[in-house]
C-alpha cells in the first residue's frame, strides 16, 4: 500500500487495524495516516493512508484498496460486509484481496479478469496427538471456545507452569495487546485463547492444542469447520520454524482425513457467500426492512442469517410509539444508524432495544445530552472488582465509545471521544492487571525464564530468614534447610525449590563458614535434645555408645552438599562435647579419677551412671560398706552423702539439670524427654503420672503432694536433727523459710517424709502483754565464728562437727546453770534467816501480799463483768516420727548394725558381751534438781522442771537413746532417720560390738585438714 500515493485497507479486527496503523505511523509519520474503527477514529492532517476495520472502511477514492481475510465472506454473521467489499471496493490502480485459497472459485465467478497469486507456507505443520495440560510443551497456545473453559485452563496452567496469557475476543485491543506482549516477551510460555487467535495475531507459537472441536455460534453448538480448524492450527510455526497441533483435555482426536487436510492446507472450496442488499431504501420502515431482505442476485450469493441490526430494526418498527416518531426518510435513516450500534453489553435483545430507543429519542432532539452521558460514563469509570466486573464495565464503555465516534451524535465530540477512550484505557489496564494477577505467577515465570536462559540467579537472605530469588519471595531458610513458600503447590513448588537451590548454593557455604566460626554462646541445647543456632534448628542429639558422649545429627538439605553437612556436624559435635565437659566437670573428673580403687571406684561408677544424683535407699548397703578413706576420696570430688540422696551439689544447678534430663532421655530411647522445673523453685507439685525417677533426675525428692529440692531437703534434715522427734516438735520459722511453704503445706511435706503431723489449736499470745525481758544471750559456741554463714547446704563434715560441738557447748551451759542455781539457793537461805529475825515485819508483808492479790482479783472480776475479751487462737502441728512399715512383721525398726536402739542388755547365750556402757560426756554434771544425769533428755536437751523423765521406760525394756551412725544419720532400712542432735564420741561408742574376720587396716597419718582432726584438737584442748 505504501508504494501508492494513497490507500485503504480493511482488516477483520480492531486489534489488527491498530497494529497496521502503528507500523505505517513508524514508516511515514502520523500526519498522513488515519485509523477508523467502530470505537476509535484518528485522522491525520494530510491523511493519505486509511486503516480501518472492514465494517468501518470509508467510501473514498484511493489508488490502492486491500481487504484482509476475505474468506470471512462466508461467515453467517459478518459475511455480508466482506461480500459487499469484495463486490464493490476498488482501488484506482490496484485492489488486493487477501485470504484462503478456498475463496478462489467464488472470486473467479464473481469478479472477471482477476489474477490469483499463491504464497506457500515456509514451515511445516504436523499432527502431535493428544497431550495433557501438565505435559504441554513451552510456547504453546491452548484454544477454548467459552470464557469458563478459558479461565479454568488458565488457572490450571498457572498452578502447574507458572502462568499464561489470555486472549479473547471480548477483550479490548489494549488488554489483548498487553497480554500478547507479555507472552512475546517470554514472561509466560503459554497462551490460552478463544478462536480470536485465528486471525490477525502473528505470535511465536510452536504448538496449538484444541481443548474442544465444537463451539457455540450464537444460535447452536456445532462442530468447527475444517477451514476454521486449519485457520487456528496455522498459528503454530513461524516463518521457517515448524509447528505442531493437537488436542488436549476431553477433546476427541481428529480424523485422519481432517489431519491430512490441515497439514497440507487442502480444504473444500467455499460455494456460497453471505449477502445483503448494500443499497437499502429509506422511504419507510417497512420499505427499509423489505429492501434488506431481498433475495441474492447470484447463485454464488445467499442471504445470510438475520443480523443483529436488522433484528433491532424490526423490534423498533413494531413499537407504536416509534412509528409515530418516524415520519420521514430522514428519521428512517437515523433509526437505521442507531440500530447498527453493536450490542457490546450482550444483556438481552430487549435491553438493547430499550437503549436504542433512548438514543434515537436523544438524536431526534438534537443529540445525546452531555450531563446524561457523563452520568453513564461516571458509573462505569471504576477500576475495582474482579475480572468479570471489569469485563462488563469494559463492554459498557465500548457502547459509549462507539456513540462518541458517530459524527453529530454528541456535543463536544472531541471531549467525549477522549473521555470515553481514557476510561476504556483505564479499564483495559485494570483488566490486564487482574488477568495477570489471577493467571500469572510472576515469581514462577521470572525464575523459569532465568533458568531456561541458564543465567546465574541472585539470592538474598534477610535477617528474618526470608529468601528472595531475583527479587521474588521464594521461601525461608531455617538454619541450613530451605522451606518453600507454602502458598506454592504442585509443579510450582517444585520449580520454586529448584530455582531457590540453584541460587542458594553459595549462601550455604557462606553460612556454614559463619556457623563454624560462631562462638558457643550463639548455640544452645533445647530440653528435647535440639541444637539451635540463634532461633534456627541446626541439628539434634542422637544416642551414642556412652550416655555422656552423644552424637549429633545435623539438619542440612542434601542440595547443600556433603562438605557443608560435614562442617556442620563437626561444629555441633565440638559444641556438645564442650558443653558436657563444662557442666558435668565434677562428674567427668570423678569418672576419670584413676586413684579411686575398690568399693570407692565401684560407687563412683554407680554415681556416674546416675549422672550425679543417686537415691540413697538404692545403695544403702554400698554406703554402709564404704570406709572413711573411700568416703574421703569421694568427697574430694564434691560427693555429698545426704540423708536421702547421694549427689554432687554442683550438678543440681539449672543448666546441668537440663543437660542430665536430655542425656538420660536420650540413653533410654524416650520419644519425649522430661522437662526440667523452672529454676529457683524449692518445691514443685508431685504429680502421680510423673515417674519418681524423673523427679530425682531433676534434683527433687517427692514427699506427699510436693517434691522438694534435694539440697534443701538435706538442710531441712539438719534442722530436724536438732529436734526430739519421738516426743514431738513444732516447725521452726527457718524450716518454713527454706521450703517456702505454709504450715499446712509443710505438714504435708513432713507426712511424705515419714512424720505424723498432729494438728492442734492454742491461745495466741496477746500483743498487749508486755514482753518479758530478753534472756541473756548464751555464750557463743566454740568455733562459731569459723562456721560458714552462707545459705548453701552444709557438707557432711560440717554437720558432724557442728553437732558434736553443740553437745560440748550445751554441757558447759548446763554446768553454768547449775552453779547459778546453787548460788541462788544460798542467797535464798540468807533471806529466810533474816525474815525469821523480824516476824512482825514478815506478818505485815504477808498481809500486804494477801491484799494485793485480792485487789487484782477484784479488778479482774470487774473487767469480766463489763465484757468478755475474745481469745485469739493459732494452729500448730506437732511432728513425731511415724514411718510406714516396709514389712508385714511387727518388728520395730533396727539400727545400722542390726541391733535395736536400746541401752545395755543382757548378752545372748554364745555371744560375747559388749563392753561396759560408758556415760556421755556431760554425765559428770549433776542436774540442778539432784536427779541422775541419765534421766535427762539426750542430745543436750534441757531437763524438765520437775527433774523427771516423763517418757518413762519403753515397753520393750529398751532405753531412750541408742547408737547413732556417724555419717549423718547412718544407713536405716525402714527405721527412723537419725534427725536428732549429735552425741559425743564417747556416747557413740556405747553400742554392741561386732566382729569380722577382716584383718585390721594399717594405720595412716591423720589429715590435719580433716574435720575429725579439728574435733580431736578441740577435745584435747579441754
């Protein structure tokens, strides 16, 4: 066309017209080019080349005239327009009809002296059979024939392939161009379209797949004609590149003959062209209708299906009010122009007729009012909503765009043409964005394109672990494991994972180097054996050959490589080895001490097996067999022989406790490890469902409804040992203080430890009564300043030393009280002698003494008569030793040596008699009341005021006292724990002797730092 001075070209689609217009503008400039379509009109100042849709071709003289896709003359709906151009449109120098060779017979019959030129296809087109959408090759176009089918296929491709472009006839040219540009640019590899793809779109398509071979043509469902299938399939292949076609989904495979026809482009010639009278008569409405329905003048032509404009004209003609308004040929012509407004909205024929009636009324009155048109446009100018809402608004605005393009229909045509075009562009852009958002996963499409081009991908990991690949969010990197975005599923997730690993390989190595050089303070061990690096899990502990030497299992993706995994494993193993060596240092030192031999080494092995906490009741016999040398060797490693537990106090801290629970659970193949109690709690609930061993490992001893911390239980035992548990004692404030319990809770705890708690009430001391003068403070016990004042639990040696020192100190205090009592008796005797010398004064004094009590009694009676003062009471508990029997026999508990805790007894026949029973160290001090010292309470308790022991002899004839084990209460098997005050060394020797066949041990030098050496020095000092 550009070879001529002027030209007109008619194209089947507005989209194609716009494409040709842009090409001519780039070649010759906009001033010489004009674009005329039903909804767009751009005319240059010196327009020489006119580009238009076939329906909108101007009737002007031009050197060149061309009509594209001339085979559409056989189309039932639009065919009459193409037939009219075929018969009447001529260029002064050249007329070119472009289309399929199936039109050759019809053109030859209707146009004389025509020349035919054939252009062979450069590339081959071949049948590829049926393929699933999931197996569709890249650069494929999938063709559907309904909006629902197109949307469904597009959604499926988005999930499996990352997205696709969508092309439909209902889209505006701007939207279709944007979708096509996205496909051509390679952002997506798939195109889902209707049969609109068959014309005017030259795309880079390698394969065309038909999802159906039937379509609805506006009246009925019918199979696609062979030439229609060939037209669409011919989109595959470009220039010299071969193309393929096939079917997908539920479409049946094509027949062999049809396949051959499409591959070789051999179709049956078109024998009939659609025709309608191109010169209607506008005298009256009836005459107009009759002229449009006249029969075709040639056997090659036939009157086509009733078009929409003719149907609308008939509907308006039958309306009485319309007949009254159409009075002449001018009105008939105007009404015909109005009826040719396309039904873009597609609501219903009645709705379209109503709109045409209103438009005709406006035009008869001078034009469409601007304010009414503004309201219609404003109602449509909304870019929100989904695809369907935007598509509907776009169809509505196309109606007003068409109206604005008609000359003389609106006032200020330039304004409304620009305004409606702007609204259409905004809606088109919004629709394109909505289609892209719904049917294109840009993240996946971008990554696919970069992978296809084999370019290196750039990954970034922020401080939150979020991974972005080429700027698109891909997932999270948790330690050394990548977690794909959970929103991605199916093939999309696989592709995203693949692209992410490609980009994360360098990041894995950099992160492994940082982790290997990270300090131990950045790593941690969870209560379930997990290994953490900050907030990321990087591994877990697994069972090893030795409970104290667990192995590690790193959490690292296989794609990171074996080097990263091995570096991670080594670093974690170093961390856990150092953690165990640091927190279990006393235990590992005990296990590695080669100087321990014999029973001490065996006991150390038992303690190491128990990870530093060993209940005493389970090893009572072993403890009994340990001599002082073995115990001393174990104490050097911090081992404490407690009343209830053998333990290392350093391992009761929160960190070693958590580690002990993890290692024990790991060694015993537990699925869930016991959790350690919160640090700082002295007691915790004793739950029935929790095994007793779990409490022991956590550093607690169950007793009643609560479990008390092991070290605090031993401190409590030290306090209770000073009390007389047979006669009964009350809880001291310091007992409640260290346990953090109320009195009732403490009673439950003591009940769990084997004590009977007798509850009682008594009057509470009144605050108004004057407090008695404070008694003089007793002299400090020897070596009191040397005793530790820390709240930490006392060691066994400290406890023994304190008990024996207290016995000696109380003996001295008793002697001093007796001396003071003797002096007071002497003074009293002198006072009695003086009183006898002055009897009168004595009588007066007696009378005064009798009067004073009488006066006080009278005053008391007056107070009582005036009103009774309520007496406040307080609750107290008396605790006595009442262990639960362990055997069914009625035997009483026995001591360590199998002897009952009794005084001297007659030896059995055949048994060596024991040595004479020695008196305690304070036996030489006579009580103030002259009673024998043996009747005083043992353990340094004060004597009763009446000087008698009200407990009396026991029924079995045994005495009140008995031997005590020197090791903090000794080893009892069901008997009462030795929680009473310590005795003097001479008193402890007052027990039956036992003999063994073991040879005597060699004497060893005494350790001057031993607490027993200190005791001996104190006694020698006396």
